[in-house]
């Protein structure tokens, strides 16, 4: 087993790698150093802004089932319900239409005469008048959700408590000789000079930035958008029922959109 680990990247992959390494039975004879570039903390990219969906039915199936069980175990062991919002949700496909905000809202009579669309009774934050179809896509208990930022940062905190060394700095290069890694160079925050850190195992988990350190990797960034809608504090806790929706929204005359709503 390697004796000096360096983990580059402060997203969910790097943080969980630090967590599992720090819980390895042979960890007493190793050193684990976690290097993050952001001065704002961990999970500043996609790992802190995704929807946090955890599903048995996700792809690839074998990995999804293992992941779901592990999320359940971690939530039970570390009080995930309180610390990172672990909860079970329902999942469904929603097909409907958008509404021009300049037009008046549907009247009560329109709602009363609306045909049944399959929309669940507790899914009250979706307009039935704009719903064409709702179809459940998973059995109860097969879909859950975590707050991605809180999950990532809490798991990293556990790793640090177990002895992982936490370093803030920007990695500039990998020291690779004859196909074997020997160490990394990084510039600590607040310094102008780089530091050499010996290592016989480097875990590169820098996402779309990984190729900057290892050009042979076939990794590129994919632009996406996350919109967070914060509900009023006075809203009752059960006002927004726990659903993950895979939508298909018609937006005439401009076309349509298919955002995921979780």
C-alpha cells in the first residue's frame, strides 16, 4: 500500500476519497494530504451546486445500487438527515406547458374543469392547469436527495478529524518519472513560491481542471446552470412536498426546455 497520498480537488470525489482512505484499516502507516485551490472552501464547483439526487435506478445500475446503500449507511452513521439534508423523495416525469407571465392566471373554473393528469395530490407546487401528464418513474424508497454542498463539506470534516492534512494552495505540476508519480508542486495561498510535496500516490479529482495537470486525460468541462429558489421562512414545512421531476416544458413560440427540478 502507498505511504504518502495526495488528493487534488475539493469536490465530492476528492472529499470522499479522503474520507475512505482515512478510515482504511492500514491508515496508521500512511499520510494523507488534501490540497484544495479555492480560497472559499470545498465544493465550490458542481459538487456544491448539483441537485443532490441519489437513486437506485440511475445509470450504471450496479454502481447506483451500491451508491444508494452507502448513502443510507453514511446518513445513519453521521446523522445525515440533520447535517446534509438526507431525505427520501418521489420521482416522476412531468410534461406540461409554460405560461406567459403577462397573461392572467387560470380561473378557479378552469381548475375545476381540468381533466385528470395523473398529478399526485401532494404535488401542490405544480400547476395542474399547465400539466399534460405526470408519470412516476420509481418505486417508493428508491430515490433520495442530499444537499450536495453540505454532504461534501461534512464528509471532508470527518476525514480531517481522522487525521487528513488539509492544505490550501494551487497545484502547478505533477512529478512523474518513468510513469511513476514521485510528488506534486503547489503554491500555498499567500505565497509566491511553490512547495514540493513527495508522494507515491496522487488522486487527481479536479474535475474539468484535471487535464491542466495531466494533459493525456480526456476530460473537458460541460457548461450547465443551477437555479436555486429559496422559499420564504414563513412557509409551512410541508408546503413543498419532496419530489424530483424530470420535465418537458413547452414554451411557445420559443420552443421548450427540459430542466430537472429537485
